[in-house]
C-alpha cells in the first residue's frame, strides 16, 4: 500500500488524483491533503478520505476546519501554513507527493518532498520553471524520483527509452537517437479568432477551453499559450533538451499528447482521451500500469487529426517564454512571476487579454537588466520572484 500526500487537493488535478485512487483503493491510500482556503471542500474530502493530516495554507481556514472536524471527532489532524505543507510533503510515512498547488506557492512544499527523496508527481510546472537547475540537482542529490504529470511531458516520457526515463534531468537525447521532441498544444479557445478581436476577450471566454477541464490560471495560460511556453521550459529541464531539440506544434484535437522524433525517421506518439487521470495514473504506478477510469480511445469516432505551426503574432507569450528559456534563470523566474500577476489581473478584469503579454515582456526585460539579483540559492530565486511580482503589480496598477 503506497501512501500519498496531495498538495492542491481541492483543485482540478487534486480531484483527478483522488479519482485514480478511487479506482485503486487496495494499492494507494491518502496520507495527507492540502489546499489553500476552501474549508467546505476540504471538510468533505476529509470525511470521505480520512487522511492523517489536512493542511490549509491559510491559518484562519485551518482553524475553521479544525473546529468542524473536532465537532465530529474526526481522526484527521489539521496543520496550517507553509510549515504544515512542508511537513506532510516530507514525512517518512509518505511514499509519493502529488505536487498540484497552482503557481509559485508550490515551490517550497515540492522542494521539501524533493529533499526528503520522495517520488514527486509533478503537475506544478511553475516550481520547475522558477528553479530549473536547482530543482533538477536537488532531485539527484536527495534521490527523489520526478514523474511528469503534465500530459505533454508524461507523453514524452512514455515515448522515450528506459535509459532516458531513468535519467530525468541529465539524459543525453542525441546519444539515445532523439532528433527532437514535438510538444503539442491545442492552441486554446482563440486559435481561430481574428487577432484584432483578442483585446476584447473576457475571462469567461478565455477559461472555456475546447478540450481540457482545468483550473482558471492554467486555462488562461492555454489561451495565451503561455502554458506551452512554461511547458517548453519544463521540457528543457526534464529532458535536458537543447533549444533545437524542442519544437511546438499546434494540434487542435488534443488526441496526440506529444511526440518524439528519432534520427532513423521514426516518430513515437502517445495518444488518448484528453483526461488528466491517464498521466496521473502512470505517474503513480510507473513502471507498471493501473486503471485510471479513462475510457479507451475509439479511433472509429475520431475525425481528422490536424497540425499547424504556432503563429507567434497570435501567441506573443509563447515566444517570450521560449526566449526566456535559453536566456537564463533570471528570465524564466521573472516571466513566471509576472505571468501569475498579469493572469490574476486579467481574471480580476484589471487588464485586457492582450496586456498579459505586454506586462510579461516588460517585467522580464526589467528583471534581466538587474545584474545584482542572484539565482544561486532557493532563497535568492524566491527573492527574484518577489521583486518581479512587485514590479508587475506596479505595472498593472499603471495600466488600470
Ligand atoms: P486549480 O486552480 O484547480 O487548483 C489549485 C490547487 O492549489 C487548489 O487545491 C488550491 O487550494 C491550491 N492552492 C492554491 N494556492 C495555494 C497555496 N498558496 N497554498 C496551498 N495550496 C494552494 O489548478 P489545477 O488546474 O489543478 O492546476 C494545478 C497545477 O497543475 C498547476 O501548476 C497547473 O499548471 C498544473 N497542471 C494542471 C493541469 C490540469 O489539467 N488542470 C494539467 C497540467 C498541469
Ligand atoms: Mg500540459
């Protein structure tokens, strides 16, 4: 029986992870659940899953949850804040940690799991984008096993040989016959919209993703294709890829989840229904397979599969993130922080859809000009993230 901690239990990935556990109750049990502040949802989850611990990042919410659980004499103990998140990620009782907090708040608890040598089911791509080499080196130093949950990276992982799978972060793609990784993306809800209409797009329109059901931040990132940009950076670190080994391809149907092109002309792709339970199940069971609850793909019901190159004038955030990827850690930490602020401001109707890229661009350039900022330690990366957020908040305030 493997014990799992779920960071981000009340979110979309959290729900899918619990659904996979539901199908495999003899093999997995929930050790701890964590979320930000949704007390009612967490209370329901505690009733159903009876974890040893529930953690609310927000202290007031933790107190409320504790009272509600004490009232029914629940066996679940409640912890609060970052210390609580790190405790349930690193406990000796835990085998694997689902890292599914959204955004940079996921970095420290995920890193706590890395330093405790856990199996990390990595959904929180922002933590890898923010800390890159640092994250990969820590995983090696502490013997943590990183399993990509992001559907594209999980697909790529499945298309690579065992040699490469065993050497995440350090593998030599070329020596293993890989010519390039084809990172596919749907292009989001505005892929066919007239570019001149993009400034008028509302949060409701941006969140209505054509194929996947996801949390609000990643849904907006899919509409700008910043998500694919973050995934480009994520792929660089996971697969130790050079810029010329990574290509982005728009595939509107989201049936192929990514591909690997080999130097003998072969292309290996991973296909399936667009349902995160598939990559989550593999990350939990690797190298074996378990039931995920996802129906099998019915090829007779598929219409055509189409592909096109991304038009960077429609997706400036994608180009910015690709540029950041090979500029350096300052650039990727800064663009990630700026993007969290600009996306939230768009969701709060303080920015236009097209302003997201403008804010991201300006903040990335500004931070890259500050030669005094170090990227040598986790603390300095968090400081860089903090400064980039302050600049981004100021810029948002100027534009509203
Ligand atoms: P979501 O918004 O549905 O859920 C986010 C979760 O994080 C919630 O449980 C929330 O309570 C928790 N959270 C937020 N801030 C927190 C904080 N400061 N401390 C503790 N918990 C906090 O998001 P999601 O769609 O489930 O995405 C989660 C992560 O997985 C993101 O990094 C996203 O990029 C990645 N991801 C999601 C999908 C998907 O299909 N949803 C696919 C690939 C990758
Ligand atoms: Mg993805």
